[in-house]
């Protein structure tokens, strides 16, 4: 057993999960992200990785935990893993169904050693079903939920990075499930398996849109609906400089302010919710926003109730005045990255506190291109 711990901060454990012990079996995508969040909240997370894995100990998703290298094909290493799990509160793994069982580390074996353990399982398709053993990625898991079909242009669906499946429908649901099971285990004294499937989580994220469809307020045709870019008052517009801005002026009072600041005095803009008029009004707004640069529109609209924001790149976002003031991004090991979220008033994340030393780098003048 080789301990390759990530650089540790010189401070005591902090966060609402301080004292909670979690064993993570190394993987990619949503599993590590979920464990990053748990570590951000103070949990003691130990990652079991294969020997010679060459793990990047300074990665964003790998922050806040120790790495132990084990050969899981070796019986002695399996015994060591079981000993470690006997004193843990939770386990997180992201292998295909059946892999942990074949290693001798399935729920039945582990829970026999530690009946209070919460056994978190992260997969794309879930632990059972016709596709359970099939390979897949985020784009596939959100395809079968109705999510991908609803996102994109009229011509074709557009993958929303891997935010909806891997991280929204996967990691976040795994974190919620593990935390809920930990709370229940404190009362019952019994652990359980948390089956977190990305297709399940992505489907759950679509709840509001199924509601709207049932009420006759949503269609399957992209860019015809209120929240998919169909409405002229909720969308993305290019500016004279080639940069983009977003507006979300849904409420009548916000829409009125948009009209005032953008000079939309024509009577055709009066019927805000007339879907038949949206395409023509959208084209008019395309022309309006191209009359000024993004910075000029920011001076006119940002901070008002228009519901406006400039569309920033990952390089620009940390320098935005609001992001900098809230320290939404921090620098750790020389890498600018999102700070832990959410925030806790009494038990703050040790990661956030340890990274504040370099925060001055992110507070430069907006637009300076640092």
C-alpha cells in the first residue's frame, strides 16, 4: 500500500462534514467531482487508486484528499481495503455493475464488515436494466431522458458540455443520496446502497419541463419555447464587438425596463407573450444588440432588473467584479478554479480558506484581460 497524498493545507479539518470518513475508488468524471464536493465540506476522503496511476495531486477535482495506491487484483490489497472500509462512513465507486462484486468488495461483503456503511454507486445507466452493462458517456445518458433533444438550435441538438449528465444528474445526485443515507444511518444504525445513475438524475432535472409539457406550455420543437431561446426576451445576443450578452426579461416589469434601456418603443413589442410574434421580434433584437459593444451594453444594463449579464469565457469569469468580490474563484497550487460551494457560515471549507492567499490576482480591473 503506497500513500501518495495530495499536498495538505496546514490547518485543521473544517466544514460541516468534518469527522466523516469516505473511501473513494478512483474513477473519472462524476465520482471524483462528488468526492471533491464532500472533501470541500470537510469529509476525510481517501482515494484508492491503482499502482503507478500517476495521479495529478494538484487537480481541481482531486483536491482535499489523500491518495493510496493499491493493487486490487491482489488478495492482500483487498484485505487492506476491507480493513479501511470497516472504519469508514461511506464508500464511493464508479465502476460498471458487477466489477466491485468480482473484486470481493461488493455491498454484501463490505456491509457484512461494516453494517453502518453507506455504499455510493455512480454509473451512467444504473445498476440494472437492458443497458446496465453498455459503455456510454454523458451525451448518451442525457439522450434518453428528453434533455438533449430539448437543448440546441432548431437544426440540431447541442451537447451542453457534460454538465447535465455527469455533474448535474450524476455527481450532485450522488452527493445528495450519500448525505441522506448518512443521516438515516445515524438513526437506524444501518447502511445502504445508493444507486446514482446519470440517466435517472438527468431525467429528474427535466421535471419542470415535463410539467410545462403536460400543461401544454412546452413543445418538442427547439427554439420555440420560453426558456430555450425561442422568446425574444430570453436568449443570447451578439454585440458589435463579436462578444455576447444574455437577457432573461420574463416578468413584465423587467421586460418594460429592457424596452426602455434598449429603445424598443415600437408597438410590436407590446405583445410580449404572443409566441407568433417572437421570431420577428427576436430578429429586431439581433439588430439592436449589434449596434453596441458588450462593454457598452454592460454600462447600460448590468446591475439593473433587466436580468442581464455579459457572457464570459473561463478566462474572463474570475475577473468579473461580482465573481471577484464573492471570491467565487480561488487560486490553489497556481491553478485558478471554482471555490467550494455552497458556503457555510459557521463551518467554512478549509479549501476556500487555504486558497485565499492568491485571491488578489482575481480582483484586477474588469476588462483588463489579466
